């Protein structure tokens, strides 16, 4: 996690984590949504709510499980018109607070998931930042408005069709 101040900060102290799960509800305020929209280069984030559950596991591993629901304003890549899109996502990730563990270091752990745990920076886990990061991961990279989706796939309208083989023009010139 980044050490920069987060627009949506909901820290949970590592000292509070035990074998019993801790659930954190994250609901972004108007100011937080505006700051996140600016950070993620979105016209607007209309709503953002998430739930994150933290539980300590053996080997200094912290299992983070959560879900989020948001309404974001996007720009359609086809029509270039703004539209609102609902985003829902569920996620699981693993963190570690083992001393001396940093990016690229190896840990001797066995997880069902292939993802290695990320090191925790500082003495807290920021549930708000986790929700914000997973929102960006859940966004479609090339958003299309419902009107553009109803119009069907975009087709190429070049007057000249592309050659089936790019080396066709070289045929007969090389001996």
C-alpha cells in the first residue's frame, strides 16, 4: 500500500487484528468521491460503498476479503458521451506484516491463491485505499454506453480492404 495520504482512508491498526474477523464498512463522502474521481481521471463517482473483512492467519498473513458497489460517470469510447455505470466487485487478497519483508522478498507460505502477500507499510491496514484500488481494477478499460452497446459492434469502413497477408506485396521480388 502507498505511504501517500489517501483520499478514502479507513485505517485499521495491526494491533487490533486477531483470529476473530474485523469488518470495516467504507462509504465515501462527497469530498472523498470527488478526490478519487480526480485521482482516477473519471468525470465523477456518484456513489461508492464497500465492506472489507480482515482476519489474521498463521505465518503473519492477513486475509482481506471484501466487496464494493459504485456508480461512476464514464465517457463512452464510441460516442464520447458521458454515461453512468454501476460497478460491483468482490475481492480477496493477502497482506503480511512480517518484519523485514518487502517487495520481491520470498515468504515460505502455502496459500490456495497463487498471489503472494503484499507487505503492509506502517502499522495499519487502510481498508478505504483497498476499496479504492479495487474500484479501479473493476472498471472496464474501454467503457461503452448502453446506446453504443445497442448499436452493435464497431466495424471498419475503409474503402480498401486490408491484404490477407502482409507479405503478398513482396512475393516475386525476393529470389
